[in-house]
């Protein structure tokens, strides 16, 4: 265990074995309407939380978790084992992230998104969840994207609310995904269109 | 009033009633060429400045101001009441933001931009203001975008220098806006094109 | 020389004359597999490292270096004189940046990228270096983009792995660059296409 002197650990935080928390991190921040320590925050064994990262309370995080510097994770997420959240990436609340997911740098993942196991999200990718921002029922209408197993979302892509990115599929860099991507498809463009099957790629 | 012990407050900062400033924030940083305290920095009543946020000197900010964690606000902006600047968003200098504007996460707003009241800016949106970067007269030619009242700019969109986004209009996620958007229009694409009138939307 | 009390300076850091390091910075962080001080970190004369910036060990950085707030620079980069890395921008490792390069805000530059002298990178630009993320040989296949001298990459553009952006060329804002850009060309769009020669621009 290695907790930097300048790291701030709130009440209710339960750290596994051999966890490293670097300088200027804040862990277990109570979200609005909750008292300090009211929500339990669990971070699994062998995790490394890099400097200036903020993690709110109520997260259940598995073993071998890694953050880059300055990551930001809101409350009440479920995060599996061996997950990595890159430098300056932002995870909002009520997100489900399964085992072995890798989220790269400067990514944005809003509430009610689901990332199934082994999926990979490139730098600066933006998920969205509000079909009608500023509408009267916006909070009831929120629906995040779903990444199915082992898919790849290329750098700086934008996913519209509620789209499903199929198992083993690939979204090319810079795409704007406005509808579901079928399992095993490669798509690209704005709006993203079918390019080929992943099985046609040379690797 | 609640000022974290690790928050650094420079001279010349005037905080309203019930302001919260969280850990590792720095407020009232003197910009280049100015001494500490030379420019007044005003933050209104009931504001919450979340951890690791940096606010330079010379800002006039209204009541009920909120920042997400790690926001960054340069000098000499005018910001109205009930404005929210999201996590990791960056506001440069000489920006005007009117009442009830919401700027989401990881947004970039350069100098000389104007955001009129009730407008909404999605995550990772990028405004630009330099028609000819690196040109001899670049500093004289800077012209930021203008958001008119109650417009919506979808996630990861890019606004070219000087464009006007009309009142009640909507820019779809992932758009690149190269010319003005008329009031009440919905546009999308790269470059962004007219899709329909907002009145045709089902909400 | 002005080193803030809250700045953390690791062993092996050699600072030039008149260097400023602001609050909550961490300089000389040993990367995985290295001990504190094992790699030398050099920052040249008259450099300013703004608050909350993290610089890993093993960087060789020239004179008059500037970072914005909260920049993040990994290990083992070579950075020339008079280089600026903007607020919240991320430089990974093994990147080569020549003299007078300006990297704006919230940019992502991955390993094995090259930025030749006088090039300019706009806000939220994303470079990529993995042709086949998650493939078996991904680490061997990494190839970053190359910016040739004096080129301009507009805001929120995406550069695919290994592309060359020619000398004096311009990539328009919001572009997705999938193939090389010839010297002196102006390109834009998704995918980026030839628009005109830079010599046809009115400046």
C-alpha cells in the first residue's frame, strides 16, 4: 500500500491490497445530497490511481484498476477487473464497465453507458446520452451507448445516444455513429457507414 | 462559506455568500504582465468551485456559478448568473457568457466568444477564433463564435471562427460548422448542413 | 527561479536559469520500471511550467518552454527550444518536438509522433499511432504522424497513424486525415480532401 501524503481519502473508502494512490488525488468524494462516508467506495487489489485523479463515492471497482493522471470518475459506477481509465478521461455516474476494458486518454463517458468486456476506446472519444438536451423530460430520456464485447472505437469518434456497437466491431477514427453497428462490421465516416467486415482486415 | 485548506486564493478575490471552494483550486491567478491583486476577481453567492479548478484574475462571475473538477478559466471574462462550466473545460480570456448557460465537459472556448443566455454546449465541443493561425495579423483577426439565445451545440462539434449559431437552433453531435446557422434550424454533418426546422422535432 | 512550495520535484531533475514551476506540479516522475532519479529530466532556461502540470522523467526540454495548466508529459521525449504545450494537452512518450512548435489546448500526441519546427496544432487535435488497436503485434506496428515544417493542423482534427502532413500545409478544422498531405496543400473534411493550394489563400 502506498498512499501519497497529499492524497485526500474520504470516509467509506475501502482499498484492496497493494493499492497505490499518488499525489493530489481525492478519493471517495460524497456526491450532492450525500454525507461523507455514507456511500461505500471500493477499489480492488493491485490498483494504481495516478496523480490528481478524483473518484467520487459509491464506486465498486475491481482488482488491477489503473487510472492515468487527472482522471475523473463520478459516483455509483460498477467497474470490473483489470480496467484502465486513461489520463484526463471522465466517467460520469451509473456507468457499467466490464473486465479488461481499456479507455484511453481524454475520453468522455456519460451516465447510463455500458462497456462490455475487452472493449477498447481510443483517445478523445465522446459518448452521448441525451437525445434531446434541454427538453422537459431530458432526465427520463437519457440512454447511453452500449459497447458489446471486444469492440474497438477509434480516436475522436462520437457515439449518439443509445447506439449499440456490436461484438468484435470496429469504429474508425473520427466517426460519428448515428445508428447501431452490427457485430464484426468495420464502419467509418460522418455519419459512419459500413466499410467492410473485420474478417477482411489483414491481421 | 467553505474554502478548502489546500485551495490557494490570491489577493483581489471577492467571494459572495455561501461560496464553496474545494481542494487544490487556485483562484485569482494574475495573468502575464499583472501583479498579484491588481485585477479584481468576483465570484457570486452560492457558487461551487470544484477541486483542481484554476480561475485567473479579472473575472466577474455571477451568483450560483458551478464548475466541475479541474475546470480552467483565464482572465477578464464576464459570466452571468447560474452558469455551469463542466469538468476539464477551458474558457480562455475576454469571453462573455450570459445567464443560465451550461457548458458541459472537456469543452474549449477561446477568447472573444459570446454565449447568450440559456445556450447549451455539449461535451468536447471546440470553438475556434483564428481564421488564419500563424498569419502576421492573427491577433487582430481573432473573432470567436456567437451562440444566440437558447441554442444547443451537440457533443464534439467544431465551430469555425466567427460563426453565429442562431436562437433556438440545434447543431447535431460531431458537426463542423463552417457558416452561420439560422434561428430555429437543425444542422448536422461535416460541413454542417440544414436537416430540418426545430419545430419538426418530436418534443 | 521560482518553485512553488506545493510543487513536487523528483530526483534527477535539472532546471535551467529562471525556471518557474507553479503549484501542484509534479516533475520528474519515474515511469514504470524505473527508480526515482534513474532517468535525468532537463528543462531549459526561462521555462514556465503552469500549475497542476505533470512531467515524467527522461525528458530533454529546451529553453523558453511553456506549459498551460494541467498539461501532461510522459517520459523520454525530445523537445526543442521555444515550445509551448497548452492547457490539458497530453504528450505521450518517445515524441520528438522541434523548435518553435505550438501545441494548443486539450491536444493528444501519442508515442512515436514527430513535430518539425514551427508547426502549429490547434485545440483538441488528436494524433493516433495504432493501425490495429488490440491486435497481437500492436506494439510493433505503432507509427505516429509526422508534421513537417511550418504546417498548421486545425482544431479537433484527427490524424490517422503514420500520416505525413507536408511542409507549409494546412489541415482545416474538424478534418479526419487518412492519407498524406502534400507540401503547401490545404485539405479539409472527413476524410480530408484537397481544397486549394495555400498560396491561393488571401493572406
